[in-house]
C-alpha cells in the first residue's frame, strides 16, 4: 500500500467527480403543516376538496351523534407534493387521517383491525390452499 503524506494530497487517486447540483436536487417543496396554511392556496384547497369528495363517494364515514361517555377521536390533514422524475410538480395530494394515537387501550378500543393484506401473504395462502386441496371462498 502506498503511503501519502500531507505534501502529496494532489496525487491521491480520484475515483470520480460529481457536481453538487448533480447529487442534490435544486427543488424546494414546501408543504402545508396545517389547515390554516391550506386555506391560503387554491391548489391545496382543491386537493383537500378532492379528498373529501372521495370520502363521500366511497361512503368511508357517516356523521353520527357522539356518545356522551366517549371522547371524540380527532382528524388531521396530511399534505404531500408529488413530483415528476425531473423534479417538476405532478400534483398536490391531501389525506384526511384519524389521530389513532389519541385512543386509549381498553377505553376507546380493545382490538385493532386492518382489512388489508400484503399481496405476498395472499399468494402464500392461495398456494397452501391449492396444495392441500382446500376450497377458497
């Protein structure tokens, strides 16, 4: 192995050089943190309206009276700017999410359930069922 001293720094082998502009994108995306910021921009308002329209279209929730002995679980808006490969803005995306972390185990819920499985899990179960000759419903 070759020894280098401080005098011969210029003689160090160079593997490759890249400009910082090639490594870091020059795009700065500012996304709203809360609803107060959303109402200032029409594009974010439209994204939030699209989310509310989809919630209504899919019958995701319905308004009911709050039981007097229960604390309501609040919601929060999550806002993301989707970019194209070249760094230009593709679309503004808004999601309305439940603050599930505000729930207390044994008080607000006892079990959690997500009706979504990963595709590889479904494939595995179908393969086992086929191997064993089970009926699939």
